[in-house]
C-alpha cells in the first residue's frame, strides 16, 4: 500500500507541466500550439529561447530526481540495494509517465527525456554524467537537442551493461527499454533529421557567427 501511494505521488510530481505553465504564465501562449507542438524542454528552447528552455529542462529533471528520492520514505528498503534500486526505478518511471501524460495538462505532455535523465541521475549519477558528456558533445557539434537526446539515450544501456556492468537485471532491462522508448518517441525528429529540416536550438550563436566570418573572409581572400 505504501509503495502504491508513493507511485501515485511520483506520477503527480511528473505531471507538473513545466513548459505549459511557463508559456501560459509569462508569454500568454500554450507551448503545445507552437514549434513541434511538444510540451518539453526542446520545444521550449525553440519557441521561448535558451533561458526558458534551460529552466524547463532543469525543472523536468528535478521531477525525476524527487520521484526517485521518495523511496527513502520507506526505510525497509534500505537493507537491500537491489530492492531499493527497483523501487526507485518504478517511482522514476511513474514520474516519466506523468510527464508524458500529465493529469494537470489534459494528458498532453512531453517526451520525458529530461525526467528520465533525472531518474538516472538520482539512481546512478556516474552513468548520468557519462550520458551528459555524450549529450553535450553532440549538442555542441550539431545544436540538435533531439539528436543529442537520442544518442545519449542509446549510450545509456551501453554504460549500464558494459562500462559499469550493473548486476541488477531489472535495471539492465530498464536501460534497454529507455533507449527503445526514446527512439520510439523521437520518430518524427528522426524523420526531420533525415530530411534535413530539424530545427536547431538558439545556442552557440557566437561560435556560428565566428565560423561565418571565417568563411566570408576565406571567400574574399580566394576572390
């Protein structure tokens, strides 16, 4: 009974529609009516800019972290690392489901990547930081948040199964399921990436301007 109650609480935490509330409160719009129509950090970056996109991403990550930490309210799980990790995974997944299907926003939410990351950060921080490295590198090189999320998520089971060799079978299955879920929820993004019309986030503009100036200078020199 206690576990079920915590799962419900975790779902309600995950249901907090950060991007929807931000867009309605500060911009008098519904973020789901613009850009990709998704209520997540990536679309917030596109529509509202990097400041609000970063805020939404951090807030959505915190939902996953807080949901995982709810497990500490049941001290009987402290004696078994595997049982505790399984409970944390279940609570984190409940928050992810809440993010994707938020009761506070007509069950139209985001794709759950930031909340998933918060889940992993709360359970296995070194794995999460490794995934952050993949995400940050791809984002720096491409400015595609969707591609960064996809590659970081695909790398996640590799870190769990190979690099850190986690021996919890439930968590190993979870890692594989995460990669498959992210691929499934990003089908439209993958299509746009393949067609070459996926939107880039408005970051690293200084770097792009420098590159453009170097190209222009090189062309003038050649002429």
